[in-house]
C-alpha cells in the first residue's frame, strides 16, 4: 500500500463516519420517540436485545437470501415475471432490514452518548455516542468485527423490542 492509497482510505473512512453521524442524527430527530423507546429497551434489557437482534438479523438475512435464490431459479426456469416479483420482495425486505439496523445503531449511539455526557442535549449525546462507536471500530480485529456488530445488533434487538412492547 502506497501513500496515495492510504490517503484515499483515510478519506473514505472520514466521509463514511461523517455520513453515518449525520444519518443517526437525522433518525434521532425524525423518530425521536421511537429511538427513545429503543434506547430505554437497551438500558433495561441489554442481553435480551442483543439476542433478539442476532436472531432476527440471521432470520431476515436468510429470508432475503432465499428470495433472491428462488428468483434466480425462477428466471432460469423461464418465469421472468415471478422472478421480478421475488426480486422486488427481496429488495423491500433487505431495505426494511437495513432501515431497522440504522435505527438500532441510532439507539445504541444515543445510549452510549448518554453514558458519556448525561447532562448534554440529545443531539450532542448522539454525536458523542456515534463518534465513540466509530473510533472503537477502528481498533484492529476486535474493533473491526465485534464493536460494529455488537452495537448494531444490540440496537436492532432494542428496535424489535420497542416495536412489540406496549407503550409506557
């Protein structure tokens, strides 16, 4: 790796980090009550949220993969109309999963931000939280895999819990 590739990699990571921070802040502003409920679920039931997030991620990931695989088989069999419908369902399912994952990451960032700056305003808490998660993700090996996976699945499980739990 030469210096030019290193600079490009650093710029990509910086732009991605800024975009992720902006996206989580936007989710927190638009869906404030829902993110607050998911953050409360993280605070009250962290292990349950992590397990639910992992199970649901695997399940819906497999469902999306199966939809695309069946669509490919249908296209090979000559049923292009069915293949198109299955692909559309797969795309919708994957986009819904990605949306829930981003909401989960927003709830995790808000939870981390509350631990760091409990007296700060909500936008400052979420920016602090996502910056800490992003910086922890830069640590070799553990940070590359465990930190983003744990933060996202914990938040995703909390989003599921917040969806099915009665409002307080």
